[in-house]
C-alpha cells in the first residue's frame, strides 16, 4: 500500500474535476497502453523492481491522467497485485514439506500424499 501511494504521488494526482465518463473500456484494452507486453516482460527480465514496473505501466497509460483519484489508486493497486512479488514464509511442518515435495517431484516421496501422512 505504501509503495502504491508513492507511485501515485510521483505520477501526480488527479484533477478535482476528473471523471471517468469519457473512458471507454473496449478502446482502452487495445490502445490506452503505450507499452507492449514484450516491453513489460523485458523490464521484468532486466530486473526492474515492482514499484518501477508499476510506475512505467502507469506512465505509459494514455488514460491514467484523466481518471479520478479513486480510479487511479484502484488501477495502481491492481497493477501492484499483478507485478509485485511477495514471499510468504511458512513454518516447515510435515504437511508443508509433503506438499512441497509432492509439487516438486512426486517420485521422491514415492507417491506419499498429504492424506496418507495422517497428521
């Protein structure tokens, strides 16, 4: 949330009289973003942080400045959820280890599933 607020502040806020009345979703899907999918993937591969990536995507949007403040924040949160990487550390329990190794290579566990572990 803090990084989304920082990106919004760096891009400038919405004007007080901004409305979303003139925005057309069908047109937006194809022409509103100046960055192509390949360019976004190149930024990711180049090691750009999630914050920098969201900033570039928002700066590349032709309709971002004309959106209301609420719509801008909603747009930034959606892009942050998609492009920020989060890691959740789990306490290593037998069930978590079983799930991990089952996903990685079931042959290492000889087919031992979570329900077979009986914990």
